[in-house]
C-alpha cells in the first residue's frame, strides 16, 4: 500500500504562510522592477546594481550590515510590543531619544574606554523605555488610544531633542547643527576592517538571542504573548494584564532606545539628528515580515537592509532614485498583513489535504 | 380558522463544528396570532429565527409565506417580506435621535438632504397608529430600556413588518414595562399583525400568547393552543429528558464548607439586580449543582466567585478568606479553578499551542521556572501527561489549539483546571456543544475530582447533567434561589422544571438549608 | 512683552494663521469622517504628499491650474479606493494600511519626481501653476478684518467652506446618517440592510479627496512647487486636530486653528527667549491632554451606570 505523505493541517498552514510571504515579496519586487525598467534609460544596469550591488564590494556589503543593525533593533522593539497587541508607534521617538541620551553621556561625561559606550547605551535604553511606556500607561489607566498618543509623543520627543541639541549640546564651530564631537572613549569602533561594521553588531546579535529567550522561554514573555493573543483569556487565567502591557512597552522601548544609542555611537561622530530617523516605522515592516518572532527579525532586517543598500547603489550608478524601495515596503505591508490575501487558495489547499487524509484513513 | 401566514418546513441546520442546531423542524404560525416559541438555551430557537431573519441559511427545508415559497438571504430580504426582528441586544445608535434611528436606511429625502420634518412625522405617525408614546427628537442614549424596545418594535413596523419576531423581550424590562409591552402587543394583534414571541417565561406566555411551539434539543416536540396546556405541561415538554443518563457515582461524603456565600447581590449594566441576596455553602467532597435556565444569575455566581466580576453587596468567603479585594490570581492561589461558560472567549487563546493554553494558570510558579527561564522539560512532561490523561486527540503539545474539535478543546480546558488539584472548582456548562465521547469523559472527571476531595460547583442548563452529577442542588430563577434539594436523587425532572421556570418556589426556610454553617 | 501682543494681534499674523490652518483643516476633516465611520484613515500624510505632486505634474502638463487640481483629487480618491480595498476586502488592519500608504508616498513621490524632473528635491524644472488667490470685493476694503480674511488662496476658502459641507453631509444627508450609524453600531446598520462596507468605501474616497485638496494646497498655493516631504507631518497633525476636535466639524475647525496658530506663533516668537521647540510642542501636548480627559470622562460614564442603583 503506497503511503502518500499526508501533512498535518498545521504543517500546511505553516508552509502556506511562508508561501504567502514569498509571493507578497515577489509581487512587491516585481512591481519595483517594472517601475525601474520603464523609467530608466539604463534598465538592465539599474536592475543589476539593485539586485547585486551589495555583493560587489566589501564596502557595499558592509553598508548592508551597518543598516542591518538599527533595523534589527527596531524590529525587535516592535516585535515585543506587537506581540502584546499594542499598536504603539512611539518606537520612533524612543529611538530618537535613545540616540540623544547616548550623545549627552558621550559628550558630557568622562568615562574610561569600554565603560563609556555601555553607560551611554544603557541610558539610551532607559530613556527609550520611558518614552514607550507612556502611551502604554495612558492606555491601561485611562483607555486612551495608543496610536494617537504615541504619534503625538514622537513629535514631542523630536522637539525636545532639537531643543536640547540647540541649547545644550550645540557645537557652534561645527558648521551645521551638531553636538560636540564624541570622544573616542564613547564611540563604537569598527570591528571588521574595510567594512565599516561597528561593535554594535555584537550587541544586536546578543540581543536577538536574549529577546527570543525572553519572549519564548521566560514567564514574562509568556505573559506578554498570551495577553496579546487573547486579553480576556490572560485575565481569566490570573495574569495582571495592565502590568503586562506596560512591561511589553518598557521592553520594546528599551530596545528602541538602545538601538538609537548604538546607531549614534557607531555611525556618527556628532549628534546631528534634526528629524525623526524613521527606523521606528521600518521596524513595523520588519516585524510584520518576521511574524513578530524575534528569531526571524534578523532575516527580515537583513532583507530590508539589502534592498535599501541595493537601491542606494543603484541610484549612485544609474538614473533611478533609491526611494523606489519605499514602494516595495508599502506593498509588502499591504499584502503580508492582509489576512485575506490568497485566502481562497489556502482554503482550497486545506480542503484538498483533508480529503486526502480521509482517503488515506479509509484505505488503511 | 385563520390561515397559516408563515410555515417553516422541515428545517435542518448543522453548524460547521458538527453541532445540530435544528433537526427537521416544522414551525407554522397563523395570521394574526401571538405565537410563543419556547425552549431552553441550545434548543434551537435562536437558530430557527436567525434562519427566518436571513442571518443564517438552513441546510434543508423551505419557508412559505402566505402559501408561497420564499428565499430569505439577508436581513433586508426578510424586511422586504414583511418580517421584522426585535433583537435581544438593541440595534440602535445611542448618540442619534429616535427619528434618526427610525429612518436609517430608508431616509426620507428633500433634494439630497434628509427631510427631518418628514422623518419626525413618520415616527409620530407610526407611533400614534400603534399607540406608542415616544418623542422623536429625544436622544436614544437618554432613554430607559423599555422605551428603547418600543423604538425597536416601531422600527420594524415602520418598515412594513407584518410578522414581528420578539426575542426574549421581557428579559430587560421591569414588571411595569412588561405590562405596557403586553398592552401594545395586544393592540398590534388587533390590527392584524402576527407576533412570534420567543421566551421561556411561562407565566407571560400563558398571559399573552395564543399558540405555542416547543423546541427541545433541536427538534420541535410540541405545538398546541396555549389554553390547552398548563404551565406544568409546557415545562414537562421543555425540560424532559430524552435519554436518562446514569452516572456511576459513589455516595458523597461532604465535609466542611469550602465556599461561603452570604447575601450576594450583583447589579448588572442595565441597573437590574441579576443576583438578589443569594446565600449558600459548598462543601469539600461535594458536587453542588446549580440548575436553571441560563440568564437567571448562575453566570454571575461563577464570575463573582472566581473574581471575573466584582460584587456590590454580600460576602464571599473561600476557605475562610474574604475575597472581596482579591485579584483573579489571588483567588486562583487559593486553589480555585474555573471552567468558563464561554470557552472560546475566556477559556483558551486559539492561535497558540495546547501547551501554552494548559500552563496559563501556573506558568509563573517557582516550580516551573529555573534561573528566570521556564523549565521546558518539566512543562513538557506535565503537558504531555495532561494530554494523555485527558485523552486529548491532537498531534502534539505544540499544535495550535484552534485546530482541535470542540470536545477536545474543552478537554484541554478541563485538563488545565482540574490538574492543579483545586480545592474549589467552578464548572459552568462543561459539556455544552461538545461530542458524546468528550461529554462522558468530562462528567467522569468531575465525579473523580469530587472523590478526591474537591468542592465542585456545577452550573448546567442540561437537566441530565445537573441531576445525575450533583449531590445537592439549587435552582436559580430570576436572580434568586427558588429551590434547594439536599439530595438530588429526591427530585424529578418535572419538579425541577417547575422551579426552573418560576412556576413554583420554595419557602425561605427550605432554601435556608443551603447554608451549611449557620 | 509689548512686542508679542502687537505681533499676535496684528492683521498679518491672523492672516497667516488662516493660511497655515488650511491644509491641516482639510486633512482633519478627512480624518473626522473616517473616524466617525470606524475606519480611521491615518494615511492622510501620504495622500496629501501624492496629491501635492499630482497637482504640480497635472498643472504643468496641461498648463491649467484647475486641471492640475482635478488630477490631484483623482489621485486622492484613487488612494482612498486602494485603502478601502486593502482594509475592507483584503482585511489588512486599517492602521497598517495607513502606514503603508504613508511609506509608499514618501518614497514613491521622490521616485516619480526624480524620473520626471531628474531632481530629487524639488520640481523647479516643471512649469507648474498655482491656484489663484481671491480678493473678495467689499470685504477686502474693511480695515483690519479685510486684511485678515481677504486675499487668501482659493483653497483656503474651500477649506473653511468644507467645514460647512462636511457638517451638512454628516448631519443632514442620508449618507451622513449611515456613516454615523456604521461607526457607532455596525450591527444596527446591518440589521436594517445598510451596506456597511459600501458606506466605508464612500467615506475613504471622500477622505482621499479632502486630503488631496490639502496636498494640492501645499504645492499650488502655500508654495508654488513640489518639494520632497513637503507635507512635513501635517497629515499627522491633522490626526491630532481630529482627536482634539470632539468628533464634530466645528470642533475640528477649532482645533485645526489652534495648530495653525501654534505654527504661526512658532515662526514669530523666535525673537523671544522662549525656545521655538516648546511652542511647537504645545499642540501635541494639548492633544495628549485632550485624549486623556476624553478617555477619563468616558470611563467615568461607564462607572456611573454601574453605580446608578
């Protein structure tokens, strides 16, 4: 009796999810490729640089990894907050304030090498945690919608930051709005020569593991997950829902703040952010692609970083603007997060599989 | 002899999870009568009416209106056929005025604007025609419940409803408002409207209805003139058991009180007392049953004891501890378990694994955590043990729980709640909507739990279950205990039915025996 | 101190408030109707940006400002349809849909700009037109008030007229009634046969058109060209204005004016010691405070019902 491999429904669903993501990405990239093809005078060159540019030199690939670092921080931050079902967008403000806090520590404090950046990043993390916790507290205490309050908070943080930059940190000799130069004790040094990849990579790798363990192997992560899945169930089981929500925002904010700090100390010699850097919103795409699972965040972050650097390189070598990646990003969000995308196809698959399962049972 | 205005012929409806809601139901209503549709929760009345109002479609059967077969595929379709539904949960927008609520969807127009004067006039006209007294300009949020219901009725009448379906209309009304409603209904009848009156309040049915159809377990078991039946007759047909279930059970040897409830009063969001001055004890090693038609206060008892709801008055003591200021976790730490009535909303989180569902009440305890991390080995072992012991049919502990059948999902819930060796287990409708095999298993486990010394509160609308499993039982009616039976073997289902439906009520002394420790 | 008072109450200052309020007001009205229907549109920033570009491109190629405006409105409604399809048919969460539109716009507009003008920053190479300013006869001659209210761009008057239009739409038309019912109790709407999805589609399209007017104003009135990221967060400020606006068109107009005033104040108060950033913060702080007050009052209402007996 030939035993055809019959899959459990769960395996089908898992495989289908991967399939769906791949199709969504494929469609998004296909659209971008079409746009490039039709608007460029050198379409094939443009496509070449877009898709393969990052691999052409060590420097280029280093740029991908450099971008990978803050994107991973952002993805981890959003993943934790979204796992608790909170649409808190304040990661953007937390990232910004974390960078600012690290800059203040770098410029205003004198500490020995090795200790200096650690303190700076910790300060960044604490500030980020506070920023993200605020909308969480408003939601828990007063039921205030976290989408609006977090968006507002981002702007407040931005203005706070530009104020501090202008009146506390400003180095008038710099020639552009920037703080004093960071002392060498504070910056994160490049660890792989010729690539520009700084020590932040070690930190972020460590954090990916830590956050994964936190979410899936500790009781706090467990509480966050079940609260996000079904708040009523969590409450009924005895979980302190309010404190869990705030915890998730604190952790997410700390990750974003640490990300900002790492980015500032690793990539810059002065603090000069006068607008929100945008990583907070990138984190959303990454988290959606990674299905809010910290383990997949690096993959999604790398994918996005590769795309962005590829587009950058393409824009330098040809006549296409790198912003085409934004179109890809938008399409990916729309399709991957669409519950009904390819839904009919999924149903057909499942029905077909259960019919096969039935046949097998009857045949046995 | 009036003709049948509506006939629902041979209606069968099976839900995707296998639950048979209606089986070959025949339901016919004569023109101009008030027809009662009765049955316990789960008997099939809501499904039948959902099919009539176009919210669900039946698997077999057809609907005839004035002798002609019709197809109803949506609420607007039903409205076009003159069928109007007054839902139990009001379909109103509170921030709008009465007139706006009345005309929504059929707004009278003046060029491209709403003709508010006409809307107000339409409202006043239909109100006058049926002798309702309402102010079209009032805002719905300011109106009392009774008036809101009148608006719902008028809404249907405005849209030309000849047949009105009223779903448990008096559930939210005061006695005063109920009398008023009945006067309106009689007038409507005089004007030729037909009314389908869904209720389980037999006194009211006797007062106002002409004929009655009784549903039980998805089938129609009786159709008669109300005048020909006594309340006892109706009750017998409604709550009779098709099959007598015998449960192997040793005689209970209950000991000291585990749960003490004194003068418990709960006020619901409508301002009505859903529990009035309830007092009873539950003892160690006893299955204490709470019988009654759903909605008479049983859920409130379960919720206040387990901490899901706070109570306004009275005392709840678990093992001597007053739980008034306790959180749900505090209560669970007193070794209290809760098998909830709504397992899909409260009992599980559908998307996560069986394992994560089982450990939700214990994950934080020291014995499951080592150096800050979860002791995966111990957790896996325990979860596997639960799966094995409770015969959960699944592909493994990591499987998302929503893939399991209803019966297996309930087994997971029961596994979680019973495996912690509780001192008090509150079990609410444990076998509703699940298959026979799982039902038998769960009931067996409940008895075993009791033999291990747990105090079990068993709330069930299933007469079989509550009579066979309970050692002692009370009957809840309208927020109060209407009967207490120290030995459930000494009561017949007919008797129980009468207490459940408010036909009889015990004296305060007899009910007072439910308190063990004076 | 004397300086500030005379600045604030000068006619030109008040004139600039109305000018700065225009795009915010249009977008806030767009946010209002979608909020009332239960499909909050947070993609306004993106729609405004796309429409700003569309207006410039359209007017440049047709050499007609109004055709450019029409094209902008078309793009706005198209984006509204796309959002509706993604959120209502594909069931992407409405918030994520808005975020995606914003992302798409911020990059997509630069991409298109570059491919047309070979310039990533501005559309200077395009001979785009602006919409006319209107000097209202009679009013313009009134001292003080005339300087404030006359001479604004055509779209500024449209913006304030829209307050009345949206008010009439919401409270006086059948569609408006359905919008309010769908947002408050979709079940009630369905029970009388109102098509919830269709209503939400209409609302998203109308919001797209309103937002497009705001966007077109930016590139064809406030400025005379398109520049990248020129909307500069006004779409988000509009969300704040809507949140603060008590859910009514008049309230939204009031809160939009507050934001416009803060914007005007910020540029004028630079002479003062007060750092401009704190002025800029005020509207956002106000919104959060307003949000909290609103949420507290709502939860108190619920508690009241419990304790009534």
